[in-house]
């Protein structure tokens, strides 16, 4: 697994996951155990913006009081 971040706020959880597999990369965003976005990428250059978006969203959540778990 390349990226695995989980942030919590009360009973809510946001997860940001990037996994490498034989065919490329799986990019997953989940809210409260529901997958809200899942895409497969074969090219690393297309994964990098996804990671940047995850980092930006995680930082915004932390500024709002969410805690990294």
C-alpha cells in the first residue's frame, strides 16, 4: 500500500487510500465506510494529482478539527 490515511471527527471517518497492484494503482476515497470514489490508474503521473488532492483535503479536515487515526 502506498498511501493509507484515515481521519476521524466524532463518529465520522474519512479514508484516503492508494494501493499498487499488478495492473497499476487503485485510488480510493471513503466516507464513513462507504466508498465515494474509486478509480484505477495505470500511469503514475495520473496518480500523483490524486495524492495531492488527498493531501489537500486531509489538511483542510485537520484544520477543521479532524484527527489523523
